[in-house]
C-alpha cells in the first residue's frame, strides 16, 4: 500500500505539471479548456471553475489530459471549415484550430517543457537547502587484472572527467561509467599535477542496486574514497543551484536519448526498460530513504515524461509538433486519412512498448522466469 500511495503522489505531481503547461498557454492564447483530468476512466471527484473548466481526478492514475473547446483529434482543411460552421464568431475565437501555428505549437510544447522546469526547480531546492556534493574522486584501490589496472589507472589518481563529462563529485563516477554509450570509456585523471587520459573497457556484471533490485552494472575495478576521508557537501546560492540543475537535467536527457539510440542499434540493454509497475516499486522503495530521495525521483521521472512526449510519435506531443511542421512546410494541414494513418502507427508503437515494458516489470517482480 505504501508503494501505491508513493506512486500516486509521484505520478499526480508530474502529470499535473505537464498538463498545467498545456492549460496555462491555452488560457494565455484564449483557447477554451473544457476538461483538466488527472487519470483516466471513471471520475472519483472533481469541480467546475468559474471559466467552465471541469477539474477532475479519475480512477486510473496513469496519465492525464487537457481537453480543448471543440477539440478533435485530426483535422483536414475541409474538416476545419465544417467545424467552424458549427460555432458563432465568439466561440470560433476559443477554438484551438483557429489559433496561429506558433501559438498551437507553444501550447503543445508547453507540457513537456513544464516537466523540465519542474525537475530544475526540484534540483535547485535540493542544492540550496540540502546541498550538493563536491568531493574529489580519488582512486583508493585498483583491483588486480581489472580493466582499470590494464588501462594504467593507479592508486591516488584523481578522476577529472569520464567521456568528457567533468567529474565534480565522488558520486558521479559510477553514474558516468554506467551511462557510457560505447564499449570503451575515456577517463582523464590528475596524477602528480599532470593530466593523463586512459581508455578502459568496463566489465558488465549482474549486481543489486541500493534497493535490492537486479541490475546489470559496468565496473572497471576501482575503489573510490574521499581525500582525507572527508566529504565536501555545499549549499549553493540560487544562481549556482539553477546552473547545476540545468546541467543535471541536460545530462539525464542526453543520456536517455543515447540509450534509446543504442536500443535501435541493437546494443542497448532492453531489460532495463520499465513501465508503471516498475515505477510503483521504485517510488515506494525511494520514499523509505526519505523525502529528498523521493523528490529527486520525481525530478528524474518528470524529465523522462517530458522527453518521451517530445518524440515525433503520433498521440504524443511530439507527434502533434511533427504535424505542425508538415503544415508549415506544405502551407496546409495533412489530409485526414494521412493523419489517421500516422495515429494508428503511433498507437501500435505505444501499445507495443507498453506491453514490452510491463513484461519486463513482471519479470523483475519474479512472475516470469
């Protein structure tokens, strides 16, 4: 039950922020909003505001939506003309389709970007009030016959960067090694006041994460320890906090895109893909570690939601932006049959991904071997 409660809180926050991004810009540009829903299916409770928008929470907490006045999924140019005939001039001004292309694009893109802003705000608050670690990553031990030893890494080397990612904290070493997209990793170290670059090839092992979940982990055979056994955690001012928050958000986005690219190339580890069940499990486990860890996960899930929604797949925000691009190039919307064909492809892709991710989740819980 704790896992379910944690999941509902997490998904409600990231979905609400996403949908509020759409809602805010829709209202800004005069588009009527009839529904603002968190979840799908049967309504649990809700209310109507003074502008006529129905705010509601529904039974299935796996998403949400904002419904615009007179909204339809697809529009050919002829269909738009038929729709306009149904409304008087005042109501026509509230329709999404009557707005300039740039306004429609901003309304659609505002959802994903709101998720990125949420992540930046969460990271910034953590860095300002809890602090960020800046402990130098000193190699305390190099295992015999390990990839690290073979590449020339030595005890007391201080790791400066990994694959051009600057290492500013002892906590970043494992992250940069495990998110490397190539088989070989470039590691720059400081040795006797001189910078040296080595190339090493990590070994992949079956391991357990901090919550006891099975994961495939890359290791190079080093033990990292803080200099003089002292950790250097600092509370940052607003400017630095925002800078490092944007940097973290960009890193997560970049790493996610590289991972998805590796899947298409057949090199990615598909077992790491997860769906709602995995999120339920992780959110519950992280909450046991404290509120800071839980909010950090909210930030990471928010980045993932924003990024995935920007993919040019019909039914996602990125799919709508793709249609707007075609409209800009062609000078008219795509024909209704063409858009419907794209939507069918998008639905197939999303359902396939959902089934695959759910199967992985069930395997992770030991229901399939």
